[in-house]
């Protein structure tokens, strides 16, 4: 009887310990700029937003808004590697990004990932949404991983019915529902637990082009490829968020859980649904892009409502961010007057602030004071180290080498040591960025990363919007600074050193 009582008490203690662990929901949007969230305009810029985003605004009001937050790169795929692994993209075999569904994964077996860290801590884990990290599918002819093109080949030999390795399940996620390249494709397929998920009872995997698609616009500018015969871009946000709600409903019974939700909105093609949970979406704003913002906001609303309905909202850390800056939608170039970058120079793909300065909101009821603002420079790949510290998981020193825990900032219970410098990269024009002490140096690289030539220098304290007329890279008084920053960048990169403690 004594032994039974002791065992019962031990189980009870374990149960209580588990229930006290906070759940974590990390929402990463696609191409969401600072100016796409109405809270930014109305609370930080004292201006009127063109379209309201009430669900994302509510998160900003309930938690902490970071004014100096960045994506590690100004493009989707490389950022997703950084966020998943906690490493700058130059540490991978593909420093400019793993593009394509059938590319080799850049993440090694056993390497720390968001999913593996949470699993090690005893969390239930889920990845839902846009993947864009490559993966292994079998070649029907050889049985080996297929490495062919994912676009424009109707005679492909790939077996797209399932991942054979390096999908979400291999990276530590017990449950997954993913679309390999988001809504822009190719490919245009969904996978549940690494196996093709037919979108309707009569679905087939077909070669999806403008002729075979439900509507020509479904095939984005990325081109045709394999797809579900019932693929409808307008419904993807509803499908993904429904899967997220289902996961929360299941796992809230036994906390804790970690949900990494990667919405493919507001990427093109801009095909908003007619309505979403009773709210009219399509043609209710001045542009399809703004309609897509409403779609994204409804997805966030579903997730938050599910947390509250299951009575776990007050024990959940929610983080919302974006994979890069906003799309090239400027108040100067469109009649509607919307500016996705929030008036910062540049957009997605650019080395300037609008390319990589992103929304970053953290909400943790009872821990983070509502309506707070942090001016600390952070990168959204800091989520991994933050989770590891929260979960008391030790990461080897040769892994997650560029992810810095933000827990002291979120809890305000211990001093926080700022990053001494930031390293970022732009996009297809192969530019890299080194920022230190208020100065930002932009360098031009080549595809092999063998040289990095300084091309632009800005003082962000006096010239935060990087006015082109004030590029100081050739200024005689700044030549020594350019040389020192350039050399420091090369040393950090070439040495392979950790960039955070």
C-alpha cells in the first residue's frame, strides 16, 4: 500500500509539472510586412490603416511588440532553414536557400530543430503549413531520392505520394500537415504525417497546369507541376487553420504542446476566399492583397479562439512573425495607398530594412505585460533558443549557433545582454548585411560566396530609412569603418564561430 501511494504521488507530481509547462504556438506568416498589420499604423505610426487586422492587433495589444525585429534573410526558404535550425543560412550547404520540393534537406540528422527541442522536453509537437525545406521523395525508376525539377515536367518519375525522409516527421514533429511550397507551388499537394492528403474523395495526383487546374490563376508564376486535382488556393487557409484547431483540441487535454504554424498567406497568388467563418473576404478591400490579409487574420483568430475555448490561452506563449519583409506594395506605386513595408526602404528580397524588418509579437498571459514595446534587436530564429531555455533543454555548442534566447526580455526577471552585431542576407541579388553600433554595411557577394564587396553603408541612427543619397560607403571619413566592418564580417563568417553565447 505504501509503495502504491508513493507511486501515485510521483505520478501526480509529474502530472502537475507537465501542466505547469507553458504551451508554445509559433505563427510564421509568409510575406507579411510591418505595414500589413493595422496595429503598426494606428499605435506606432499614429496613422490610419487601410484595412483592419483585429486578431493580430489583439495579440499586439495583449503582449510585446518588437520594433527592431528581423528575419535572418529577405526570402522565404533560407529564412525557414534559419528559424528551424537556429543557424545562419551560410552554415548550410545551400547558403542562398533550399529551393524546390525535391531538394536535399539542409538540416542534418540529430541537429537541433524546433521540433526536436520540443520533443526532447516532452512536448507534443505539430508542424502545420508551408514547409519549403526540401525533402526526400522516391524516384520510381531507381528507388533513390528524386532530385529532379519540381516544375514543368509532366513526365516526372517522382513518387509524390509520400516523403521517404526529411519531411516534418523526420525533424521532430509528431504530427504534421504541410504543403511543400505554400500556395505558390509547385507542387500543389498537401501531406498529413508525410503522406499525401487528398483534398477530396475523388482527388488524384495530376500534372497541374492552367488547363487542368480548377482555375488558371491557381497555377502561380512559379509554374505548373504535380498537384491535387481538387487544389483550390482560396480554401488553403481554412484547411490549414482547421488542422491547427484540431491539434489544439486534441493536445489541450494533456499539456504541454508546441505548434509551429506556417501560414502561406499573404504570398501570391492572391486568391482570397469568398468568406471565412462568416466574414466576407473577397472584394471587401481595395485590393486582393488586402483581402488576403483578412484571410490570414481569420486564421490567427481561429487559433487564438481554440486556445481560449480549451482554457489553455493563459498558459501559452504565442509568437507571431514573418519569413521576410512585405511584398512590393508601396503607397507610392498603388492607388489604394497601402505600404507593406511600413515606409521602410525596400521590400521582400531587398537588403534594405523593408526586406528583412518584420513583425514580431510575443504574448504570454500573466508573464508578458500587455501593450509593451521592446526596441532590442532580435531575429525570429531566436525562437529556438528561447524555447530551449524555457523547456530546460541543453543544445550542444556546435548547434543552433546563432539563436539567442529572448526569455529574459519576455519575463523581465533577469538582465538581457543585447546582440553585439547582426548578420543578415538579402535575396536573389546575393547581398549580405553586417550591422553593428548603429551602422549597417551591405556587401555584394557571388553565388559561391567567395567574395563580399562593400557597396552601401548607412548610419541607422541618423538615417533609419536608408536614403540612397546618404550612402556612405565611398565617403572618405568612413573608409576605415567600412574596412573594419568588412573584415569583422569575414572573420565571423570564415571562422565558423558562434555569434551568440
